[in-house]
């Protein structure tokens, strides 16, 4: 079997790490991005720049690749569907249609009996004021928005008077829980009941951006098993192929809730590059390419810190120990709240 050429839509750090993982197993990658300064062009075999609705550029991309995947879920569904008519897109576009919208995502989860926090659709000011029983809550745009963008924490009904919203966008109001901990589970599904699953990863956010991740996580075995079982159930229900991340909340009473589904490789799984024999990125490439499934094995416990904004300047000058691995995403411009790199520290299990 000749290895396929993989097209990756999106040229950020996740696209970079997918390209690096593919190269490791002799698979060529072509990045298609709407950003001429995409860092992934430093790691892929070829780079195409254009708007995601540019049909000529899309045709050029399609003609160069065998399989298509993506590094972020907010690519227009129409674009993925159009590409899928000519070359297989994995995970399939219909999955993105569900998870691109926070309301349809939560409806899907509740339909398959998986817990989420209480929520309601908000289309106007009247909807907001008639659902104050969900306060304190988090108001989010149903589409787009990540790393805290498009999100508003509302503590009480009094705060609604000063809230200026553009109701041309649809919102969802989610009731806040008494949060104890956040974890994520990363699973790679190769096919029906064929998957590799990484142990739950414990995460800490600052300003709604992931700052630290670690394995093992400090959770009990009941929660650990349930989080893995739910990840398997979600991936099977979606008929998912590739790497998927499920983000969870745990409340003070040890109740588990799904926060979000990320239909792609995920920031919290960066530590798998150094902690495991097969990273989340390589597993994704293997799964979508139809390559052999290799049983994952944890070699080291690990901690990861995201380097955000000006953090990168300090780390670019540092010397590192043998158990420290520094990743510079090679982004040209340093911006506040922008993920610029990460550091992984490994320890013996």
C-alpha cells in the first residue's frame, strides 16, 4: 500500500504537529490555510494559501491530496461537504455540523444520555430575562468562539441591564456548576469498536485559556472510567474516524459533565508527544490513513504548560533540562492571549 498524501485544512500549531507526526511515518502533507503566515508551512511538504470559499484554490488543493483532515472545527460546513464530494474528509463533515453549534452539540449529548450542565437557547433579551434561574451562568455564542472569546459570565440578574449583545448571533446560556476540576479524554477511533484511548488529563485554565495539563490526573477511578466510557460512546455514536477530545467538568460532589467535544487533536494532548509511544497526532494520521493500529503505552508521567503571549520571549532564551521539551510554534507575531508554544516536562511513571 502506498501511503496517502494528506491535506490538512488550517495552518496553526495543531496543523504543524500533525505534519510533523505524518513526516515521522513517511506521509506527505499539504496545508491549506487562509493565513499566509501560518506556522504549519514550516513543517508541511507543501503550503497553499487562500480563502476557504475560494473554489479555484479548493480545486487545486483537492487535486493534490488523497485524504483531507483539519486542525480546527470552525471551517465552513459547506467547504468540507464540497471537498468530501471529491476526496474523503475525516472526520466526516456531518460531525462538524453538530459540534460547530453549542446548542446542537449539547442536544446530541443529552439525546444519548450523557450529562451536560443545564442550558437554554437564547435568541433575544426576553429569553435571557426569563431564564434567570440558570444564573450564575455562562452566556456563549452558539457558533465560533474559543479560548474564552464570545463568552460572558453573568453572576446575577442585575448584570443583565448592562449587557450589550448583538442578537443577530444566537446564544446559549449554561448554568455554572460548583466546579472542582476540569479533565479531558483523548481517544483515537480507527473503526467500529477499534480505538486507542489516553488516560484522563487534568487541566487548569487561566482567563478561560488552557494553561496547564498533566497526567496522571488526580481523580477517582469511578470518574476516570466513566469519562473514558463516555468518550467511547460519543466516538461510536458519531462514527468518528481519527482523534477526538472530550472536555469534562467535575463538580464538588464528583458529578461528571461533558463541557465540549473537540473533533480534532487537542491542546491538552500535546504532552502525549513525549509521554507515550504514539502521540495523539500520529494516531490521528494513522487512523485517517488506514494504517496499522498500534497499542498505545504510557512511558512517562508528564506535565505541560502553555506559553501564552510574551511567555515565549522568556522561554526562547532558556536552557532546558534533559526531561524538558520546548516547542516553539514559530508564530511571527506575539499577541496577548495567543498560544505561542508549550513546554512538556516528563517524569518516570
